[in-house]
C-alpha cells in the first residue's frame, strides 16, 4: 500500500493537528459558502446539473445502500458543517450522532441544525474517528464522506467503525483517491497541500478491506464526477471571494483557491479520483 500503518499516538495527533489547520479556522465559513454548506462531492446526472442536487444524489444513494429509514441510528464521523446529518434526519427520518474534530465546523453545524428545527434528531459532538467516545454496537450505520484521506491509520478507523455498529449493520464511506499512475513527487505535493497523509488509490482500499475480511456489498469508482464537482466549487469561490477577503484576508482566500485549483487540475488529468464502499459490519 502507499500508506503503511501509522497507529502510534504521535502520528494520530499529528494528523489531527493537520486536519484542524485546514478545517478549524476562519477559512471554514468560506469553504462552507463555496461548497454550498455541503463539503462533499456530487454525482451528476448531466454536465449542467447544479452541485447541490448532485450532492443530494450521493447522500440518497448511500442511504439506500445503508438501508437508512425512520429511526435508523447513524453515527457520522468527520461531519463537516452537518449537511449530511441534516439531510438524513430531514429526508430519511434517521437519528444522527455527528462527530468532528474541527470546533469551527461543529459550531456552524449546531447553528444550522437548530435553524432547521432538527435538534431532536441530531447531536453534534467532538470526536476523532480513530477513537470514538461511543458505546459498542450502539448504531445501525457508520457513515463517512471524503474524510478518510486525513486518517493517519485507516485500519484503526475501520476497526472503530466495526466496534460502534451493531452486528449486521452498515459501514458506508466515500473517499478521494490518487491513481497509482500519478508521479510520486506530484502525489506528495498534492497531499502536502491538502495536509493529508499519503492519499490512497482504490487498489489500496481493496487490499485493506480484503485483509480485514469485510463483506463488501457495493464498490463503485465515481472518479468521472470529481472534475465537475471542483469546477462548480471554483466557480462558487470566485463569486464570494471579494466578500470574504475583507473578513479573513486575501492570503487565506488565495490559499483556498490554490488548493481547489490543484484538485481540479488533478481531476481533469485523471489522477484525482473518488470511490464509494458499502460494507456489512
């Protein structure tokens, strides 16, 4: 694999700090505005579809795979600003315990959840997906979207998922990928810009899941949708950049534009991909 196990406490703490540098600061509100309050990729029906509806299609597709319905108990890790938690509570009548290590995002998530009147179906709490503060077998589904690239030890994260989900429950996740054909120097540069540990190829995920003897119910390569997602985000970012530059500074805005641009270029070159897995616990 491209990412050897790094299960020591120092590596996990290092990864947590790197994640906070990206998501737990004043730029968080800019990211939320550019992504439409949903920091996730979209499945597009056509090239003209808005990002918001393409993002909803992903959530609904994952919800079907996870058999989510009224009263389903979901734990979402790395929940961003709570867009998925709100969707699952509102559209699927699930109860969601959403966790994140970025306090800035949690604060926005709580505000938005209360604004939509979903406080009785969603709880938001600080939580590191390497070691969750949750009882064993307490949930029907463990859910994560495009955040496992920040995990210092992906095996440990999935072991935690198995622990907190009831036997027979579902583990569903999407994640960004870098193809193995990508030159090592370029791979390392992009991972460093995103402040992520080495980002995996889909073959690495296949190998880990086979070694853990998961029953893989669904596996999809959705890489063709990545460039369109980042092009939509880049367009939205241009429309709000001036309003935010006065609040958080031109350097912060330009830094985000640079990161989005790098990901868009990599996606257009066929090097940045996206996968979905549904597993039986």
